[in-house]
């Protein structure tokens, strides 16, 4: 995996999880990765009745601040899994 230079201080996965949890209250979120590339799994009742694109927009809009700029801590979301609680069980 390539390195992605960033000025971000702290745990990037924790920052992703916090941003998604704030935007989608009550969700279960897990982020993993490094070097600017991340995988995010989110389970939420808010995804009920939404198409994949709508689900992804919710999550990506939550982390847009972490993806902004040349030295942003998140360079790419390589995998984004968005499930309803029924789909996750």
C-alpha cells in the first residue's frame, strides 16, 4: 500500500468512525486502513428503502471534511459496505 502524506494528527480510523456516527446516529460503523486508503462498514436503520448510491452518499458526505485538500487524511475509500440491520443479520 502506498503512503499518502497528511498533516492529520491522531487516529484516522477513529475520526472516520466519529464523523459517520455523528452524521448517522445509532449506526454501527467500523473503519480500517492506512496510507490514505480505507474500508468502511456501516449498518444503519437509516438505510432502509435507500438504494446503494443514496447509502454511500450519506456516508461519504459525513467524511467529506477528512477527504478535502491535498494532504487530507483520507485519500480513497477502497470499499464501502452499507447495510440495513436486516441485511447485516
